[in-house]
């Protein structure tokens, strides 16, 4: 039997695509934004930055910030009935 074909961003052509007005350079304001512990955030991946991106199945979900890990944030997200912790760069987060 063959192994699984494809990588991390397989089948995400439309899911992680930016709208026409969002394309171009990444703003530094978004890159250096800060959040408080316990704050709700929306996971909205920025396809221009691959660093510290979450699994695409969590795209569009709302999570709660649990803590900080270097530049990135630890976020609790509910996946079905389980609570999962993701390590995500602030570029991929928005205030909810």
C-alpha cells in the first residue's frame, strides 16, 4: 500500500485564498499585534506567512488565548468534543 500523498496545505487552494483587496504586502501592524490571555480570537490564516500556521481544518474557528510561547500564542479550540491547543503566530489571528 502507498503512503498518504500530499502535505500540510493540501486541498486548501480556495480556503486560504485572499480576496482581491487583501492581496499584496503584509501590514506590520497585523504582524506585531498583541492579545490578552482569555481573549477570544478568530483563526483566519494569512497565506503569505507559513510560519506557525495552524492546520487548515481550524480555519474560521474561534478560540481562547491560553498563553504565550515566544512570539506565538497558545490557543484553545474545540474540535468536536475535544479541547485542543494550537500554537499560532499573531498574523493568523483576529479579535473576535
